[in-house]
């Protein structure tokens, strides 16, 4: 393949040519979910973005030569609190939430990572890293806790580009008597009766969050690997602290060569998040008739997200789903007509993806291929984005089976009312909603009353 993969590296703030440490073993780690609650569609963004990267790496280096690890955080104070609130065991909560998560990612057509390690299966590895850090003089035990000694690391803050003084001034850090430095963070902390915990050289306790990823990435990818990814909110403190732990434990200049971060999915300019309460879960969007009065296919959400570059923020709207669905309908219709066999990968498409995952550019190449009626090439390229994997006949049938006739009638009535009120922007919007649902509208004037009437059919 001629195209050179270029990736924007948060560590250097530059777009760089990607050169894997070992092209026969390209290694990618992405921080996975904390399984205390349903994942929201903001969380879907890194899942989709890094799935595209994984697919592209497999294309460039060969399927067997890429290893993708995405962890599951199943020990965390939010998990403890939620299990207590619901009166169930921690295991029951994490098993249930993880099962929904696995279904969500498969609904979004994300390939399963090669390994999905769980934090609770890596406690002894975490203890091993803490022991190394203490031995190296980068951590200290105090009062049942073990803390990372931040000032012991000369270039702490390199990823987020904050100096220690800035951090101390800006942070709302927890003041605790057992801390030597204000920015020192917890590697291990004691567990009370009833809290999950493990025996350790420092007493019965549990790991800090950052430590989990250092232990799991080390176990499955080694001391230094190629790419580490996650959402932009993870740069500080999570990734900074992962780097501190791994580098100081194993004595390297880097933990991963390339650090990639996706931008936020936003609602009215704010990050979609659990804490702000402005979230939509993947599960409710795909399985409940809640948004625009209907359920949506995972593929539609996927395309809607990929229409923006991964580092840009996206504003969440139902309109974006409607537009993505219309596009998919057109593409599937072409596949239905032409019954393609997967063709060669279009060069311009690969070049766009290799340009720091320029998915908007790659999608405009798909539009070109569709316009030219090149169904074979369209299918092949779309598949690399995790799109158009469904049976074209079934896709449409599914879309029509989802149509709720009462809802269609209601929207048609609303649209006619908007037209009578001469609110044409609204009537156009409603027409787009209906078309997006896979409904064809036929307007005609009633000869007797002179009023506009609308009939509809699926199609
Ligand atoms: P969390 O469960 O908050 O640790 O998030 C899991 C992943 O989703 C992390 O990579 C976050 O950076 C990412 N994430 C959380 N909220 C958003 C959002 N609104 N937009 C994009 N990514 C997000
Ligand atoms: Zn992590």
C-alpha cells in the first residue's frame, strides 16, 4: 500500500509518520469503560474512532499483525457506590453492565479487541508495579496507602504540558496527611470492611484507577508499545499518571510512542457526561423509541459520528442521524441494484484515512464512488469504516419494519399544520424526519376542499 499513515500525536502536538516498533506486531491500547452504568453515546465515540483505526491498521499491516487491547475497569469507587445503592453485589453489577456494554459495541459494529482485560484479574501485576516503584524511589507507603512521588519524576507533565507549579496552583487536589507532595497520587489505598479489596504488602486494599491501565497494557503489550488512545478528557490526570507509573517502573523514555485523543460529543456546547445528566445511552438510542419517536440502527450512529474528524467536537442532534440514515439508504439501494462483490480499495479513500483518520474526507470519497455507481469499490471501502456490512435487502426491510404507522400519521398531521401556519422551515424539517424514517410522502390538493392532503408509503 502506497499511502503513509500519519497520526496526530498529543505527546509532540504534531502530525507524524507512523512507524511501528515492530510492523509484525503493531500494538494499540485504548482505555475502556468503568462498568457501573450504561455507556452513553459520548462513550461510543472512542469506541468507534479507535475501531476505525484498528481496521485501518489491520488493512495496512495485516490482520494477524495488529493487537488491540481495551480494558474493562471493574473496580472503582463509583462501582461500589452504585452496587450499594441498588442493593446488589459488585460482581452482579459489573457482570450486568459489561454484558450490556458488549452488546452496545457489537450493535455499533465495532470489532472485538484482541484482548479485553479486566482490572480485577490483574491485581498481582498491579502490586508488582507498585513494588517496583517503591524500590526505584518513585513511590512511598504511608498510612495503608501507597502514593506516587510526583516530584521524583523530572519530566512529569510532558503529555499535558503542565509544569508542577501550574498543576499545584490549578488543581483541586485532595489534601491528606499521608501525602508528601500535593500532586502525589494514589497507587494503592486501604479498603474498609465491605469494600472490595485484596491482600497486599501494605495491607488489605485496592488499586488506584491509573494503575490498572499501566498493569494491563504492560501485561498484554509490553513496556513500550505503539499507540495509546482515549477521549481528550483522559490526557490529565489519567494518561499523565499512566505514563509516570509505567516509565518510572520500567525505565523508558516513553510508555507509548503515539498518544491519540478524540474530541467530545457535546450537547449544546457542553460535553455529554453522566455528571451533567445530559446523556443519551447507546442502549436507549438503539433499542427504545425515544429520539425522533423511534429506535436507530448502530450503523446510523456510526456514520453520523464519522462524518466529523475525530479530534473535532461534535454536537449531538437527531438531524445528524436522519442525514446519516438517508445516506445509508442510498448506498444500500445501490448495493441492492448492483449486487457487488467486494472490489479493490480506492486509493483516494485510503489516503484520506491515512491522513490522521480523515473520515469526513473518506466519506466524501464514498459519495463519489456511489455517484459513479461503483458499487464494488463502495462496498470494499465502506466496510473498512465498519459500514455496509448488512445484507442490503434485509437492511431496508428492517428499516421499514421499524416504521410506526401511528407516529408517521402524527408527524404528517404536524407537518400539514406547520404548512397551514406558513411555517415552512418546520414543515420541511418534518418532511426530512419522515423521509429519514424511510417514508415516501405524496402531497395532493383535495379538489373539493382545496386543502393539501398527504398520503404515504414505505420506500
Ligand atoms: P468514562 O467512562 O468517563 O471513563 O469514559 C470512557 C471513554 O469515553 C473515555 O475514553 C472518555 O474520554 C470517553 N468519553 C466520555 N465522554 C465523552 C464525550 N462526551 N465525548 C467523547 N468521548 C467521551
Ligand atoms: Zn487508562
